[in-house]
């Protein structure tokens, strides 16, 4: 039954390859999840900085408006 043994060997080899692919895919998914969390943190920080800049601009515009209105 050399044909049967060859088929079993091919199936075992295929399972080994599939297991390797699944392990690599799991690593990539984990890495992407970590990247996504970091990206979300940085995005939140950027939004916070943008709000702070907007507040500073509003104060500056208000101060300039007061200077212009003074006689």
C-alpha cells in the first residue's frame, strides 16, 4: 500500500504547513491588535491637543478683539 502511505504523508505535511500558517496568522493578528490600540491612544492624544490648541486660539482671538475695541 505505498499509495496509502504517500497519501498519509502528504496529509501530515499539509497539516504541518497549515499549523505554521495559522501560527503566523495569529502572530500577525496579535501584532495588528497592539498596533491598533497604540494608534487609538495616539489619536486620542492628538484630539486632546487639538482641543487645547482650539482653546488657546479662542483666547488669543478674544484678546486681540479686546485690544482692537479699546480706544
